[in-house]
């Protein structure tokens, strides 16, 4: 397995959402494009989907097959509605101010309300592997493995909380992947059956956000943190070793839409 990311090898590379011949992470949009038969039975067994002795590939394939089975009914619900993707609920916020230069948005200052988030902390060898496994565990919670026993509904963005060293040049292996509970589940969040997924109350917060496109890997994120720090008028106002990456589109898409978030000190 390529240790630079959490990927499938053999039997289709990065899945239907990836560029031709380019492996990518398994995401909601990848799984949405599978047929009903593929979701009921992945069509790949461990011997065909992984090379002998590659324990990481075998483990990822096991995760993928389980998520695909759990998601069969929810994905059918999504794909029967042509507007399913555009109807995904967004995390609510209000814009306080923004800064532009030559028509380019440098950052936006937003206010987010107190809310419930489902979070799982993962510590894999690389950042890419951590967000992949964390996302798949959250998808199982969203689709069926919750106390309501029902599909909870997708929200955007999926947020990754990362920590760096003091120089902001090294990302910690402990990565938290977080899912905003839809509005109709905010008052009474369904409990996860996975005991490593926790429901956290995130307090109201002010975020400085900056958009960027492309893949999210350790090098990209460090560069985005540096770029954001350079454009902030008062860099001392934000936490200097905790940051968030908000992802809005398929992780395998060449022009993936993301944001880097800095939290304002209170």
C-alpha cells in the first residue's frame, strides 16, 4: 500500500470518484455512484482486492465493504432524488467581515453557533489515512449504526481538527474527524454504537476561514496554514496550534473545495 494515503489498490483503484488511473479516498460521492448490486455485495473479495501480505489494503477493503453494505439503503434514498447532493444541509454561520485583495478573497470571519457534532479521533501513520478511516467510521454512524437505527442525513462540510507543533510545520498523528448533526437531530442526537465516536457540544465560536482547492494532505495543509497566518491582520487572535480543515466535495476530485479554519481566542 502507498503509505502516503488511505487508498484502495487493485479492483478499481480509487473508486468511481477518482480521476482515471488515480487512486483516491472512498467518499460519499464515490459510494453514491455504485449500483445497487455493488452496494449489496461489493463484488470484490479480499483475495482479489488486495495483494498478498498487504495488511493495510486488507484492512481498508474490510472497512469499505462494511460501509458499502451499511449505506445501501441511504444511498438509494439519495440517488432517487436528482437534487440529493444540493440538498445536503450546511453548517449554519453568519459572516462578520471579510478581506479581499485584487478581487481575491483572502479570508472570511464567521460566527458559528453552539452545536452538537459527532467526532472520532484516529491516529494512523499518515494524515490521509487518518481522515479516510475516520470518515468511514462516521459514515457508518450516519447511515445505520446509531440509536435511531436510521439514516441521519448528510451535512457539509466534514471537518477535520488537527494539531501542530509550535512552529506549525508538523501535524500530530491524532486527527479528529467531525460531522455536524442535522438540525432535526440537534436537540436529541442519536447515540453511536461505535464507542469511539463521541457526541461533542462545540461552543459558539468565531472562525477565520480561507478557501482552497485540490487535495488535502500534510504538505498542502501546512502551506495553507502558513498562507492564512500571513494574511491575517492580527495573527495573535487565533489559537496557534489547533486548526480545522473543512471539506465540501469528493476527496478524489481534482478541484476539491476546502477551507482552512482558524479559531479566534475568546
